[in-house]
C-alpha cells in the first residue's frame, strides 16, 4: 500500500464521482446514535413527547451544525434520550441500515453506546439487544446489508462500576449481535489504563477490543490502547504520525486504523482536509480505512468521505480498491462472508474501472 497516492490529480470527473457513489463499500467506524438524521430525531421526539431545541427538520439541521465537542455531546445525549422504548431503538437502527444500503455499504461495524441509552432512555440492556438484532435481521433480509455491533464505553461519563456492568453485557451478548467492545469519548484526561479491568474481562471471554485512540489525544493514547487494552483495531489513530517509532511499529503489525477525515477536521485534529495526514499514512505503509464517524453531525456520509479524499488527494481507482479491501480484511467477519465481500468489490472494480477517465 506504499504507492497508491499519485501526484496531484486533475479535478474529479463526473464518471469517477458516479463510480464512487455506486461502488460497494465497507464501513468500520460509524456511531449508531451519531447517525440519527434530524428527520428521524424529530419523529422520535414527537412520539415520546421529548423537548428539542427546534421543532422542524430545518431547525434541527441548524442545531446539528458542529460547533465544539460539548455541543456535539449534547446532541448525542439528546438523541439517546429520545429513544424511550425498544421499538424506538429498532426504528433508529432500521433507518441507519437503510441509509447505509442507499450508499451501497454492504457491511457496517456500528459503534453503539448502550450505557447512555440505558441511562437516558431507560431501555434495559436485554431489550436493546433484541431491538438491534431485529433491525440487523431486517437489514440483511430486506436490504442485503450486514451489520456488527461494537458496544463502547463513554470515557468521560462512565464509573468503574458501570464499565464492569457494560463489560458483562458485552460478554453475555457476544456472538449474538455484539461483536466487539469499544471505548469512545474525549480522550484527554481519560487514558486507556483507566478502563483496563473492563477490557480484561471482555478479552478473557474472547471479545475483540476496538477502542478509539489518537484523535483528541496523541501517540500515548494509541500505545495505551494497544498495551493496556489489547486493541485489535484502532478507532482513528491519525496522531500516530507524531511519533515515527510508533508509525513503524504500526506498519510492522499492520494494525488497522479507522480514519475519519471530516470528523478530524470538525474536531480540530487537523486544520483542513488538505492538511489531513491520510496520504502520508498510506505512503508510510499504515493499514488504513476510510470512515464517516457521526455523519449527519459532521455534515458528511461515507460516500462524501470517498469523494472528498479522492478529489483532494488524487487517489486513482486502484487506490480506492485497495483501501476498500483493507476495510474488508479488518472486518469482524468469518472467512465465507469476507470472501463474499472480496468478490463483490473485485467484480465491481473489474467491470467499472476501465470506464473511468479524468477530466482536464
């Protein structure tokens, strides 16, 4: 993967943009609650008589507009509070999967903060799992898309007792819709070591560890996620570039890094997309994938992420194919499902790539 970035390319052609919209995709880093569209949130609020800062879709879109992390967290909590019944969560998950299917995202690994939904919506964990699994089964049967759930801990809003409670939830549901244990939220002041006991519990039960690290905190957070939490993948990881020794270790291990470019810009991790380290990460040989994180809250979609990075960095179809396949290989799927995804990606690229051209 060291030579997939070309010299600065000409503007993105209409054909290439259509190609990116139609291509089969895999997404490893996207939050279920952070994907609730304003239209969906308004329906939930009206259904459950929950107050919101706006009573129209247009007003909620304006409220969604990212300003800072506390504002972002407030929206997130409001979304969780509007889910008062298992049917609400199932509705959210179905809407999410329909949105993924619209983008030709064949497989998703969605992070879900069950503790916040339990606290703010009062939905028992067992009912949450049942609702998510009904939606997952519907998505596969009706839309042809699959979804694994990663249950995470909110770093800045989670006691030791709650962390262990959620760890027990995850162990009990592992393989029954829940596929991994994560760690999200604001990293500064909440190092991975604080959550080691909970991660030790789930890892002893064979549950993969997929924490966020290297986003709002630097390389030490990534090292902690690996050394303290036994990370299988890293959510974000872009700040590894501040430590050349860590970069080399990650290249050697080929630890998958779930990169979310627009999210990084919105949160101030990088000043602009043009200054994002993605092309340097690829050139260094790091194992990266492209993801959307919290799409409506950051004004993006996975398709928009692909269009943005291709336009900005001049990736060709071969680069896009390799990054897509990197996501396939990093997914928590059995061999048969991975092979099906590989074949779907290969068939599309083999048929469509020769039709592409660049304007200019």
